[in-house]
C-alpha cells in the first residue's frame, strides 16, 4: 500500500482513579494515536509508554517527537506492501519500540481493512473468545485489596495479578493467599528489585504463585537467570523483552519460563507475533499485557491474544474500569454471561474501535499531519 497521509495525535486520557505501580502514579494515560491513510481507506494505531519514562526509557511526548521527526517523514509517500517492509524501513532508527508500535499497529489496522478480514485472523489467531484476568494495583489498605480480589473471584476471573513493591509486599501476599488458598495468583514487581533481594523471592515460593513478573532491572536478562536458579516460582519477563533478539537471549539463558508480550513494548504487532512464534517453538508459554490504552490500542491486545501460544489470561480490561468515557468507540466490554469473563472478538473487519472526534479533540495535547 502507498502511505498517502499520516496524522499523529498525542493525547492525555484522564483516569477515573490514579494507576499506582512500583514506579509511581499516573492520573491520566498519555498515549499516541496514529491515523494512516491509503487507497481511500485508513487505519488507526496506538501505543502508550505513559507520560514519564518510568515503565521504559520511552515516554508519550518523546514518541510523538520520534514519529513526527523521523518515522512519519521516512514513511509518507512510500510503498509499504508488507509489515516486513515497514519494519525494515523503521529498523535504521535504533530502539524507540513504542513509537514504532504506534505506526506498526496503524499499518496492520489498515491492512486488515484492505484485506477485508478481521485483524485477529490476519495475525494468525484462531479463537474469537479471549478469557481475561483481573489485575490490582497498590491500594490504600489490605482490607480494600482483599475485598477487591474477592469480587474478582466471585465474578469468575480465572487468575489475579497483584502489583508488588516495597511496603506492599509479603504482608500483602500473606493477606491475599490466606484468604484465597486455591486462587491462581501472580505478582508484578515492575523491575522494583535487585539480585540482592533474592532471599525475599525465596520466601515467596511458599505462596505458590503462578509466576513472578519482572522482579529485576527493566533491561536485564542476566540477573534474572541467576535469580531463576535460586527460586522455584517461575519468572515471567515483561519490561526486559523489547525485541525478538532479547526474547531469544532470555530463552537461551533460561532467564524466564513465561513471557508477557505487549504490542507497544516490542515495537508493534509484527514483532509481537514473531516473539509469540519463537516462544512457541521453544516451549515457552506467553500471555498478553496492556498499557491502559484506549479501546483502539486494547483491540490490538485482544487480536494478539487469540494466537495459540497465549495460554495465560491476558491483562485486558473493559473501558469502564479506568475511563468514564473511552476515547474510542465502540468501547471494550467484557462478556460476563458465562462462567469466565471474556472478550468476544468480532468477525466483522469493519467493527474496529476508532477515536470519537470530540473526545480526541478534548484529550489532544499536540498533533501533526504528513501528506
Ligand atoms: Mg508487567
């Protein structure tokens, strides 16, 4: 396809309540939305590294600059027939995975429309129903958390993920595990610890968690391999896996037994599918994570999660969990009519979330157009 026009929107989407993790607190989610046009059609892409470079070295205003100054000028008026060609065209720019993901997801979105095929099938997905997990950040009290987890159990969520950081750690796990002895639970440390904390992770083995997500440095695979030797609980890498090469290295070094794949963090859907395939061949199961995207970005996570080797329920949330009104329509909704809450993926390639013009206007921080 000939890329005729690229529009870039840096937005700030206010949350209902702040999102607290090991690296801090976000009151709104800053995201990048991209509209790519070709052949009288268009596709929307999205990626959000959040407002500050605290989850990864990228941040929303930074990826706006990256696309505005480098990626969009390199791609507009170019013939981009495949995702491989797109990724080759962006490969001369080092790193900047979230910025590339915003462009890559827009390309896939447009490609699926031009193919008149739903995105999940275009990516190789086989299921149109994705059971999802429940996820809890740091709260004001343990009682509040235990009550919230109880709600998730009552609602039938198949697993619960708990954010874990100094001050919200072993006592928190004790409170949840003693109340829910059989529940599938894992923790996400968001790279808040170091190898010197190994003895604390050894203590965690007694809680029989499904996995410990990203305990150590955001860019590490070496110390994680050392920690894996000392504990029984499987390690899942998230932040560390930002490319197919890093995934291969982590698998070779036995740094992890699980990989969380986020389309934004790995540079888009092209790389996400490649990492999925690599892990499948290596016998490493994966699951999909999200970044509190609007329904546009969340729809890419859903489509990705339909692939075979995504075996653990993803972090995919209904729009109403975080937003009074999703920036995009239709919003993401959970189907709770059966035992396990899940997302039903539409088989209609036209039914994809798009930004609502008035919400896009309201949330827009800066924009740029290339044609
Ligand atoms: Mg994580």
